C-alpha cells in the first residue's frame, strides 16, 4: 500500500520548511530509516528519514521549494504498485517530531547519490541493474513508450566493453584515489594499466588542480539561511555598537578557584562563557529594556531571560537557547550550555532549542580577536560580543600593573534603546565581570 510522506513538524514554532535536496530519485528503492530528503527551516537543517520501505513512486515537491508542515512531499509505493499521481500542493498528516532525523549523521558528499532524472523501467529491470552495476540512463529501452525491461539490462550488460586490465597494485591505487579508470592509458603488456600509469595520471591531475583558476562551493543550506537572516536583521533594525574594555583579572581568578575546588568532579566544568552568561542574565534583570522585542506598535519586556549563545560549526553558525538563565546558578548554566553545544556540533538540536531567545552572546575570546560588531539576531534587541582576554599594563588601585583585559561589544536596536540605557547595561555587565562575586548576591 502506498505511503504519503509529509513535511514534518519539529517544535512548536515550525510552520513551514524548504526541501534543500533529495537523497533518492523516482524509481529508486528505499528502506525504512534511510535518509530520504533534507529540510531547511529558519533555524536549522535536518535530514528526514523514510517512514516506509518500497519504491520512490513520486517526488511531489521539488528541491528548493518551501511548503507548510503536513504537505505531502513524496509517495513511496510497493514494487509494481501504481497509485494515482498527486498534482500540486496537497495537505497530509502533520507528523510531530521531538528529535530531528539528523541525530544520525547526514551522508557525506561522497556517499550522497548523484541527482539524476527518473528513467522509466520495470521493477525487475531496476533490480537486475543494481545487481550487475548497470547505469539505467545508459540503457536503451525497448518496452512500451521506451520503458527499460529486464532483457534490455541483460543485453546491455553482455554487450558493454570489458573492464580494462590492470595490475592489482594499480587497481588499489585507483580505488584509494577515487578516480575514473577510463582516462588512464595503460602501457603494460596488452594495454594493461600499471602503477606507473596510475601515478602519472594522478600527478597530472594534481598539477591541473593546482593551476585551476578558481574553486566554488554551493551557496545553500545553512550558509544561505545565515545570509538571509543577517541581511533581514540589518534591513529591519537601526543597529548601533558600543565598546568598553574590562579588567577581568578577578573573573579569571574566580574561574580558576572554582576549577581547583571541583577538580575531582568531572560534572563541574566552568568556562569564561558560563560566567559571562550568568553576569549578562543578572544585568538584564536590572535593565529589562535590553531583554525586549519590538512587535508592531509595542515593545514587549520579557519576564525571563532566554540566553542564546553562538556555536561555530564547519558549515556555519547556530545559536542554541538556554532557558531561564536569570533563575539558574552557575553550575546549572555550565552543564546545560555544554550539553547544547554538544548537540549543536552533532546536529541533533530541536527547533525548540534554537528558538525563543531574548538576548544573545557571541563569544570570540578563543580567537586572536579584540573586538567585533555583532549583528542582531532578530527579533532580539541586543547582542553582546566578547573579545579575547589579553594581558597588558593597566592602572589598578592607583598603580600600573599587568592585568587581564577584555573588550565587550554591545550591538542594540536604536529604535528601542537609546545610548544612555544601553551604556548603563554594558557598565553593569562590566562591573559583574570585574567583580564576579557580586553575581552571587
């Protein structure tokens, strides 16, 4: 019996998703649990697995199309089954998912099937082609309306040229390099390909790669989502950034003291970022205008602080959200932040874990960067950028000494907040970091 596959719903806030790519084509065999297609939302990108086994009978929604949750995007049928084809956008069952399918790693580029057009063929022909390693697009069909039959596949397999002769070492070198054997010319006995032939081909290919003028990477997926969100943020807000340099010598001493006290407890791991999240959360309670959102003609002041913190990934950036940080202690913040960062790097964050933030921290202290001008994460009013800690001469208690200094960079929406209250908030954060023991009061 045919099964309709629909756009899933991840989290309470998800309304629609865009199919960024299909891992299978019409006519392909698919097993339940295999990666089927990839979905981009405003916040994250996830892989959706097949909920049934069979043949991909129809792909209803093409890659690059955005549709509401619950929309039928594909149909999986049993071998030989011919259900009615779906025309246009049709609603189906809304499937609630608490954890994205991308908890399993998405296929690497080398593993992802190449995009190809559907080739009309019988189930028996597709099965035989898979067994014999025959590419159906190369086979001429003799069936009804050019459909490929099992006999067509068998004839093509028997008539195609034999595999080139090569030495075992040459075959292994080709396998490891992942190159096509066709362009390699054999100079051995009877045209056999030798290791020298393969090495000569690889050296030439390497030289061509070096001299190639440019390389390109696709502007899609997470990279495109980040670009669209950043452009919209700059277009819709009046952003202003102010800086202050803070003496964080006591913050470092405080962190080291906590680490030393709990060095035998693996469950307690405190970082600068955890202390900064706590300090910023406390400061936001004293300056609620920075913990607000502009909605139409009203500014909404949030009762709780839901702190977003940027996590760098190889393919871009994602901002998990820590809930109610103004009500939590340092250890609780540290443990939850570490868990969210782990899930971000593994690609297992849910929609609810990346939405609903009221303020964001972008910590660049692990790089040789003194200051940044972070861009607001809409619809939030403020974002705090953190520079590196640097030892330098500074005046402390009327004397010049070497201190640990750090720049704080606050970007805020000038439509909502004026310079004076923004400066007061930044001053409060600085005071907490200079005297971290005040955070505990």
